[in-house]
């Protein structure tokens, strides 16, 4: 059996994708914005899976220098 793997890092330099996590005024709003960003990211992954007819495994988000990766 032959398996193919592809790894993609996404860097949204201009922070225009809808799943960018932005800081809020308080902790409750921050949690709500993070939850909304996760939902948007999951919708994006499902869309990619349908488009490319491949399974996609999301391994997480990194925040480096206040930028989401």
C-alpha cells in the first residue's frame, strides 16, 4: 500500500481569513471569539475536504509574536 502525505502551514500575514483569533476587551468575549474562529476553521477544513476529496487532519494553531499560525 502506498500512502501520500502532504503538510501545509498556513500563514495569514494580513489576517484576512475568518478564523484569525483577535484579542477582545474581556475574557468572556475572548473565549467567544476563539470559539467562533474554531468553528470557521472547521468549516474551511470541511470545504477543502469536499473540494479535494481527501481527508484533512488539523493539528492545531500556534500563536507566535501575536500572530496565529
